[in-house]
């Protein structure tokens, strides 16, 4: 009697976490991606349910490992912080990234950017921003009536979700936090911290000097037979 063996189960679908391509093609593009990502990390550091990622594959459809994009920076409200190999939307409460940034590189084609727009439009992105460091062109789209509509004027535009403000100054992209502070590079942040440390040290030294002078005055009064605590 022959025993029929059970059919082999279908292998689990693999969702690749990399395509082997670099995050950026040049230093300027890389610095801008890092600038935006790290400053958004700082902006939402105290909010545990805001996830910020850079160059992370986003798979919106379960069992489909072909439909994917890796935004230069994306922000997801309603999902916890933490490490991920990729953003599998069906494992994330089916929440789409609400804000996406793309920093253009010389190899980006019009066809590629149209495909990215269609992807972000179809899968629920609320705000989509593009900056081209070569042409200094800044563009943005905001979801309106179930589609991403172009923002007519990006200068001084304030992101509804993030509260950040965009400027172009001397051909350079400038981004400002809701409190008015500019997004700073790692070097600028380090310099700012060092300046704050130096100011704190100066204040400490001034306080110590004032205390020393006060104690000297107290001693002088005591030498003259005067109780400084009764003056």
C-alpha cells in the first residue's frame, strides 16, 4: 500500500531589505538626507509613536515583494520607534507613511520620479516633498480629496503634519522647526553643544568668583567686629 506524502508547503515570501544600491550618489545628497532624518529624530524624540526612517524599503501589500519603495526619509505617525529591516505595512497596523522626502540625484529620471509619485499617491502618503540640490528646486504635494495635489508655493510652506517650515536661502534648502530653530548638521549641533558647555562653565566660574568675593567681605566684617549675618 502506498502512502501519499503531504504536499510541500509553499515557502514563505521573502521581502528583501536591500537592492544593493547606495543610499546616495554624492556627498551633497547624503548630507541632506542625514540632515532631514536626524533633525526629525530630534523633533519627535519625546513622542514614542512617531517612527522616522531613512532609505528603508516600504512594502505596502502583503505577499507582494515587488511593489516597494525606499523613500530617502519617511515619517510614520502611530507606529512605535525601533529598528526594522523593512517597513511591512500589514505588520504596522496597515498604517502608511504620512510624510515622505526625496532628495534627487543626477541619475534620477523623469520616468522614475513619476513612478514614485504614483506609488506615494496610490498608497496613502499625505505629504510628499522633493528637493533637487543641483537646480535648488523645491516641490511638494499635499493630499486633497484622495490624491496628492501640488503645493503652489513652497517658500515658507509649513508642513501640516510635521510643523516644519521650508525656505530657500541663497540657493540652499533651509528647514525650521516649529520653535523657529533651524535644522542643524551634526557639526553645527556639536558646535552648539560646545558653546552651551562653555557658557555653562563661564556661569559656574562667575558664581564661584562671586561666592569667593562675598566670603571675603564677610571675613572683613568679622575682623572689624561686625556680624555679617546681622547687617
